[in-house]
C-alpha cells in the first residue's frame, strides 16, 4: 500500500530495518508495499511501528 511505503520513506527506514522493528520478514514488508495484500493485524503492526518510530 502506498501509505506504508510513504511512511517508511518519510521515516528514513529501509525495508530491512522496518522488518527488524516489526518482527516480519523483508519479503512480507515488500509484498505489503507492492500488493497491499496482508492480514489486517500485519497492517496495523506495520503502521503502528512506523508511527512510533523516532529516528
């Protein structure tokens, strides 16, 4: 989903770093950004970690 990728880039995070923060794999992060297909719980975890992250 665009908003996940946009938030990640705004925070200056790589997909790898976001994967570490969330506990998901980089494959999951990449798929979420490309297709938007993910569980609702995965979406909320990613978005919450992005909102909490302070560089």
